[in-house]
């Protein structure tokens, strides 16, 4: 099984950016934890981060071509307005899980809306790095159900 983890805009700054919301964990540390859990679950996790919306769309397209089993995405601010990324995600035939470290529903009003919500399997937010690990478990489970 292959899971694609997509990290969006500004996530390369985790560990430096707004520790009150995101803690001090770095993107590299998040990816290391995902890789470890992936091994425990018997799945390969590929991580990708970009600050370019077009690169994100291209990587989603590649995930479709590669036939990944599930996609996890924390698109950051793009979650709230990128119809381009939403349309790219809608091409996928595998389960998609939206993930956020912070509780987007307890933050600024513009963060309460996800343009991905209608097309993703589910959303996990508010648990810091644990959100990613919960999302990986959910993605693996959804992929197993989808393959039956």
C-alpha cells in the first residue's frame, strides 16, 4: 500500500512558525513519525511539501497516475480558497483525508471553511502532530475498505 502525504504552503516553516498554534515540531520530524507509523501499518508513506500551488496540483496528478492508495493533505491556507487544488483532488479515485495541526474551526472565521470538505473522505484537526498520525490510520483504513 502506498500513501501520499501532501504538505502545503509554509509547512517548511513548522518549528519556527507560530508555536502557539503549531508547536515546535518540524516538518522533518512530522515526516519521520509518519514513516515510522507507516512501517508499523505495513504501508509506504511518501511525503511532499511545496509552497507552489501549481506544483501541488502536479503532484496530485502524479498521485493519480501512480495509483496511490490514499492521499493525506494539509494544504494550509490553500484549504480555504484553492479551487485549483480542490479540482485536482477531485480527480483522485482513492480516499483523501484532510488534516490540520490546529483546530481550524476554533480559529479565525476564514479558516472555518474548507473548499475540500465536499470531496474528502474526512477531516482531522486540532491534535497537533497526532492529527497526522490519526489521518494516516484513517487513510490506511479507508484504502483497505475501498480495495475490497
